[in-house]
């Protein structure tokens, strides 16, 4: 009897020790895709999701790299007698598996949302106590991405709860990108690289330029300010997540949306669009599919850009690129146009080198630049360039 118990214990210890780390080949560059929350919130339905996925194929977004179609909160409604999570039959009459199959048939990947607590933030059933069962269900349905929220978690600790779901996903045997969403409360950048592929660093983004909202949420530049000091924690397979994109949701100007998108790209943030893709204006499409700017986000070196200047309403970010060279973002936070300048020395590039410049929004070569760059920048606007040897 004693020998038997020891053998089982030994097996459990060996098994636990051989669970692979989260660095499992997924999300080598920041995940790109679409999530239902910012536009549809709890009005999400299979028709809306199908419409968005089909539109992304037709309008070139899939081609531009957007891959994961993620249903956020409110797809789930109850559990059956065996504890299996049930989709809301009114909004998802064909079921989640059918929707995942459809998304896969378009050559894209499929994601879902759950919560580490007893209830999701929208009051739907959470995964607490059902982690392994839910992970098996997701794997059976063909889920490729899980966003895991942190509402109704009284008495739980973040690291334990997220590690439990990480292990459940690994045991379920399907490669699933694991997106942590505890809003930066427990400094997840210090522990989450071993647990998930991305972790929210802040409160919820709102479709406004600046400021903290009463209660929950903050504007784009305020969110960016909260994430700038975390650059060293990001890298291939593990990313800081300043929340999903608001580009195209109507609360900001196109200039501000271009700045929002550029900030996310220079910070190597996940690019999860959150607008109604099936009904967007051409100007919004052009922002979301600017391949030169996306390439900075998706650069193989996987470095999050650093802010090297933050004064007089001028921000300057610099991001090292694979193969040498850098991307530079000039942001004008002020109410009037101003000229922003920098020298190679200020970027830490060494004074004596010449670089070939390229403007990534104008799609224009800037020729050989000797030792500095200077450009007018519109109010709330950006200029984004690369400097290559
Ligand atoms: C939290 C998350 C959001 C969204 C909602 C859903 O607020 O931070 O991104 O998932 O819950 O209820």
C-alpha cells in the first residue's frame, strides 16, 4: 500500500515537473486579430462574428496578418447537469464548434473568453472549479486563443489561478494562446512570462484620446503612459498588452486613431482590432492595414520600443529592428502643430553614422540622412519613420 502511494506520488511529481513552460512556440510576434468586446460588448452573436471574419478575408486584413477572431464576454450562459459550459442559444444557435469550424475554414484562428473567478465581468459563468473541464471543451471545439479575465475572484491569488488554467490548457493538448487579463494589478510582467503569452498591463481602454475615466478605463495616451516603463519585460512569446484597439469606433479623429495604432506598433503590443470590420470607412481600413507600420509591430527581434523623450508635449519612441536599424515614432501631444527633432546621438545610435530614412505613413523614402531628423507633427498626430543602415 505504502509503495503504491509512493509510486503515485512519484508519478505526480515527475509529471508536474515535465509540464512544458509556456514558451511553446506560440505568439512569437504580438498576436493580431479581432475581438468582439469594444464594439459589440454583450450584443455579440454568431452572425456578427461570421460577418466580421468574412469581411477580414475580403478586405485584406487576414492578408495583413490579423489571424485570431476572438469572442469576448457573454457568449456563455449556463452549465449543464455535468458542468459543461453552454453557449447562449439565442445568440449562438449553431454552437461554438460550428463557429470555430467556420473561422478555420477561412484560414483564420478562433478565440474565446472566460474568467478565473465564479463569474465573468458580464455576470456569466466563470471557470473557477471547472478549469480542466473547460480547457477540454475548448480543445474539442477547436479554440486557438483564450482570454482569461479576473472578475469575481474573491480569495483567489492571480498567479495561482492563472497557472492552474495554463496547466489545464496544456493538458487539454491543443496549442492555445493564453491571454491574461487582470489589468496589471499584481504586476503580471514579473511572473506571467512563464504562464501566458500576453498580459494586460492596465485598466480597460476607452475610445477617447486622454484621461482616466471615473470608475474603470482610460484614454489611449494615458494607457500608453502606463505601459512605457515595462519595455524590458516583453519579448517573443510573452507580451505586454495595453488592451485592444479602439481604431474605428467613432470617438476619436482619424489623426488620433493613426497615433493610437502607431503607439501600439512601436510598443510591440498585440494588435487586436475592436471595431465593426464589416462596416468600416476606407480611412479606418487604411490605418489598420498599413503594412509598413504593422511590420514594426511584428518585427522578428520582438523588442518593445522605449520612450526616450517625454517633455513639452513631445514624445519620441525608438524600437530596434531585426537586421539593424530602428523605427522611430514622434508624437505631438499638444493642441497645435509643432516641429519635433532628434539627433542620432539622442537615440543612442552613435553620432557618425548615416541612415536611409523612410516615412511609414507617407510611404516615402527620405533618402540618406546624416545625423538628425526633424519634421512638423500635427496636433495629436505622429510621424513614424525607419532608419536603416
Ligand atoms: C473586463 C475586461 C474587458 C472585457 C470585459 C468583459 O472589463 O478588462 O476587456 O473583457 O471585462 O466583460
